[in-house]
């Protein structure tokens, strides 16, 4: 049984699926495409893309990887499916909740997310699942927007967060690095892409 908040966020993404690519188009122009390419270039072997959405990253994967893309919004996945004829890598799309993944322990060489942990209802549960399914020598790369470390901006983000969650299901004040560490992973590198709000975080499982 899904918790209310999981059902609510899922339904918000089902509703915005149709207009999602149009909504993201300005962001893609100002940097997102470049960040996506940099993210996906890290992928090796069997890849889990968690929260694959409408499949905006899929065209960037090289043909030498196999990608399983999961999302809990069937409507977002429907749009991702339409992009499959243009991709080079072998891609499988699957309806699944990041908080309860249908894969055995130690399955994936690489785990990737892009702008996902702002909306996973229980972020720590989600990260623990990713930690479980990545191989002990695997790598994880998270392109995520996070709470600012600036005292003033951080407080503004905390204040505005209930409104953004209510309106769109998006948390703007997630402490993503802390959540990664709490899920028994170590942070290898953090690249600040847009101030200290958009980051590319490289992590690996603790041994
Ligand atoms: C902001 S969109 C980003 C989509 C895509 N990664 C991109 O870069 O365009 C967030 C996606 O994460 C998915 N998502 C959020 N929580 C999830 C969960 N618990 N399990 C599976 N998918 C989830 C949403 O359905 C949505 O497709």
C-alpha cells in the first residue's frame, strides 16, 4: 500500500507528464543539456537511471551501456518510451518506486539520477535502496538541486518549501549530501554547477 504522500507525488507527475518537456525547455537551453551529457558520460556497464521521467537523458547514453530506467509515474514513462527509437544504448523502462526497488542486492555498476531527490517522498529510504542495488565496487552520480548552504537563502528555501511541495511535489530544501551519507555511502566529489544549489555528486557505497 502506498503512503498518501507517495500516491500524491506520483499523481502530480502523472498530471504534469504531458507538459513536462515543454516546461523544462528553457532550463535545457541554459545548461541542463550540458549537465545531462556530463552526468551520463559517467555511466558504465549495467546502469540504473532512477526517476528516468520523460527520458531526457536517454539520447545521451553511449551504446556500450545497458540502462534500466525506472519511474513511479506511468505517464512520464509513456513519454520516455516515445524517445526509444532515437537512443543508441540498450534501454529498458520499468514502472517502479525508488523507495522499494524490484532488483536484487548488488545488481548495478552505475546508478544515475537527475533532479529526482527533490521529489522522492522519503529521500533517505530512496538512497538506501540505491545503496542496496548498486554493486560494492559500483558508482553513483546524482545531478540534483539541493538546499543552499547560505544561511539566508537556506532559510528562504525552508520557508518556501511547503508551497513548492503543495504546488508541484518538489522540495527545494533537501539536504541531499547528508541523506547520501546517512544511507551508508561516501561522497567522492561534489561539483557545484549553479551556485551551491545545483550539484553533481559522485558517491560510492561504504565497504
Ligand atoms: C523532476 S522529474 C526528473 C525526471 C528526469 N530525471 C529528468 O531529468 O528530466 C522527477 C522524476 O522522479 C520521479 N520520481 C520521484 N519519486 C520517485 C519514486 N519514489 N520512485 C520512482 N520515481 C520517482 C517522478 O515521477 C519524476 O518522473
